[in-house]
């Protein structure tokens, strides 16, 4: 807490992220992963599953060996970015 006892309220919450992810369900998306040290991996995928604490994506490349389930907190922390694929939509 700060000096005045007030906490800074984040603009984006887990519930906001969940609603945004639900709007992308079964749609083509681009997934961008922050691997640290300015390294990023971007791949096209389809949002295939939505659960209470995680969501899953199905990569367009069937040979993709990376992780395909992510928590909503990973978006909040900036480790995962999901955007709608305008070409695939």
C-alpha cells in the first residue's frame, strides 16, 4: 500500500480478460508469447477451449511443439498477448 493507504487500481482485471477471451472463442487469433530478454514467439491459432482458470489454443501449425494452455493471469502479467486475426475472421 502507498503512503496514503490507497492501492492503485489496475485498469484491466482478470474478469475483463475472461470476457475478452470469451468473445474470441472458436475464432482465429494471433498468439504472441513473451519469452523474456526481448524474445517473442508469434503464431496463428484458434481459441479452442475456455475454462475457469485457463484457456487453450490450437495452433494452425500441427507441428508446433509449444505450450497451448495459458492462464488469464499470464495475459495480465504481459507474458501472453492474444489478438483477433483479421484475415482469418
